[in-house]
C-alpha cells in the first residue's frame, strides 16, 4: 500500500476540516453548525456536481463507454445489496439485514465529491458522465432492500403495514437528493447544448465556490460522524467489521467491473467509490418509513459513524492504489 496517497488525502482541506469537526466533539467543544446550513450546502453540492456533470455529458455524448457504464452502475446497485444481505443474515434478523443491505447498495454523494477532489489534487482526469452513474445508483438498492422483506415470506400483522410499492417507488425515485441531482444534470445538459453563454454565468457559482462549500459541509459531517461513534458499541463487533470490510469488498468489485468496461484510472476510482460508499440519508429515510422494525441506530452508526469516515480518510487512497495496480495509467 502506498501510504503517501493516504497522507496526501489526509492533508487536504476537506479532510482536515472533517477531522476538525470530529475532534471538536471528542474534546467537548461547543462548536456546532446551525441546522439549516448543512442542508443548504448539501443541496448546493448536489446542484453543482449535477449541473457540471450535465455539461460534461453534453460534450461526451452517449457513445463509447457512457451507456455501458450506466448499465453496469444499475446492475451493480442491484447486486451489491443482495451480497450484503447474505452476509448480514449470518448474524442479524431479516429487517435489519434488508435495511443495512439497501444502505450499502446505495451511494454517498459526499464520498463521491471527496473522491473527485482527490483526483483533482492528484492531477488525474475523469469524466463528467460519472455523475449520471451516481444518480442512477441511488434508488435501485432501496427497491431491492424492500423487496427482500416482501419476498421473505414473513407477513406483517396488519394489512395497513403491508409494503406499498407505489410509495416505495416514489420514495426511491423522487427523494430530494436523487431528484435534484438528476434535474441539475438535465439542466446542465440542456444549457450546454442551447445556451453556452449561460454556462459562463453559472461558473462562478458552480465552480469557484465548490471547494469551500465542500470544506464547510465536511466540517459538519465530522461533527455528526463523531457523535455517532458511541452507537457503534451497540452495533457490536460483527457490524463494525462489516462497516469496514464490506466497502473494501464492494470497492474491489467496482474496480474489476471498471476494468472490464475499459474505464481509465479516474473513472475507475469513481466507480469503485460508488460501489464502496453507503447511503446515510436517502436509504435511512426510506427504511424508517417502510421497514420500521429495522433499528435506526444500527443503520446510522455503521454508515455514517464508520463507513463514511473510513472511505473519506483511508478508503479512497486504498482504492486508488488498487486502481493503479489493476488499471495502469495510459
């Protein structure tokens, strides 16, 4: 393992601000980010990467590796929750296994953004169409997780609690982050094709402010992640090992798929990160609504308390090292 990659990643402003937030909790500082601001910065980051991805998608078109990558993204987001479910069922009940599997089959947009910043710092190019792959991978895992509950043969006690697939599809496809990401992607694509002058007007907002907003958001994420650490004790050693081991397995799977797709190192890393990350926003919200039997403390403590910081600090350099060995620079 090239430890210099980890050091270079750790010594970047976004990751350092993440540590700053986490340390604030550990030393019992009264530092806090007012509640409306993290949501605002989250929306800004999604809008910015979606719009920029739409610009790049208009340049690249849908030929070459684009459509195969999209297909692989959807298939992978259906496959990973099934693998996770089988592993989790070794120790957990059906409901917790399905909910956690859905989270690990979905994605973390902030981890993806951090990986993009890592590639930019390393001077490694990547394509904007990977943002579309990000958007496509968020929803399928939610549907798979709920189908696992439905098809298990275990029925709810009352018809009122039966899973309603219309509601599931609505929550999976039209949750706020997926809607904004896809909408911004579409707007960026249309703007680039029909109004290039408007693209120049958007650049100060979507590009100049982006890095600072990412730092501010990761400061808050460090605070929240550190606050979730005590819950890991309740999760137990099995889930703690799962929260680290599963991203490594899923990331490795993503790299192998990226090699078969012929993706370059930058795109391969982003695809690996999409496979390795876990949702701590959209999936918990959907599971809380549809599978109330699942313990939210298990879901949040593993995805946000451990997997997210692991990927942001250590995971991304590990995946990059693996990419360099399997997919050498052209």
